[in-house]
């Protein structure tokens, strides 16, 4: 049975007052959610969505990955809708979501937005996710060169998010993972400021927790202009273990979750 040996780190950065990133790192689930900047209560959206996915993953260990993750995104939308209805200050809240769930010997990626997932295999770094942003759309159409993205005035425009206004269809992908692979899931507080060549170098650190903290330090050294969250997870093979994990960023504050009781009921 595949599982993760993992490390994780999150930091508010050097400019922002609140950490709107949320994350969960566990033996079978790695997840990053980034509250969309400029929207109300981004930390609530990120924490609630993280809680939903985590609760369903733990509460339904026999459900297949794609079905569970698709339902989790729909449930998160309904919870954010409820939260906005109950509190006017939460109108407009939204979050990205990128997660990898292990079920047996299979892995599934779910993505909404621009938090990235990478695979490091045999020293080569490749992206498992595709940014759902305006600038990536322009790049795909051949209207913008990749090297122009960092300076583009609309580089932070996210086209898809988990929110309380409209349901979203997540991108789901079955992953071909093997023992020895290393995954990196991260918010754009890393990738907007740290070149991939430096990311590869930091990922060469053997201990995944040290690697995750090294990546966060790189983002801070680059100015720390955003919240930054990094999860580094190595694929291992072994017997089943506890599903407990590490809570990160906004996920560490349970008061940010819209309705934990309703989410736990849905998970059952």
C-alpha cells in the first residue's frame, strides 16, 4: 500500500497580516488551499475547503479517490455558500485547492485554481498541475510568452476557484506514482517568487520536512510578499497507518471553518 512520508511548512510571509493559506499533510492526503487574494474571508474559504476534503477522506476510507474528491469540492461549495449567507462579510470568499489522495496503490490529483503540484523523479522536476489563470490561458493560446508571465499586470487573476457563488468543476487526474517519487504541493507564495531551478535544489534535501522549510525560507528571502505553504511528500510502500496529519496555516484555527459539525455529518 502506498503512503506518504512527508514534511510541511507554512508562513504568513513578511507583508501580509493574516495567513490565508490552509493545508493538511498526512500519510494518504496532501492538500494546499490558498484563499484568493483581495476577496473577503479568504482564510475562511481555505480552512473550510481543507476541512471538507480532509473530513471526507478520513470518513470514507473505502471510497475511490476521484468520486470522493469531486464530491468534496461540491460539498465545500455548499459550505461556503452557507457561510456567505450567514455572514455578509464573507461574500466573495474563495480559495484554490490542490490535493493528492492515495487509495491503495493509486493516487488522484484534484485541482481548482493555481496552487501547484510537482513531481520530482530521478532528479527531474515536472508539473502535475496546470495553472487555471488568465496568463496561463494566454500562454496556451500563444498570445503570451512564458517569460512575460512574472511581469504581466494580470498575472494574479485566477479563473477558477472554490467559492460560495457558483459551483466549479474540478480538474481530476489519476497519477502514475511509484515508490521513490517526491511530490511538492505549494501555494503561489513560493512559485511566484522562487525560480524552479532553486526549487529543485531545495527538493534535493533528503529529509522532507527540512526540504519544506528550505522552500519557505527561499520564498521569504525573495521578499515574502505573500503567504507561502509547501508540502513535500515521498512515496513509500508499507502497511496501513493512522490517517492523522499536520494542520497548516488557517487550518490551525478551527473557528475559521464554517460548520464543522455539518461537514462531519456529510463525511459519514
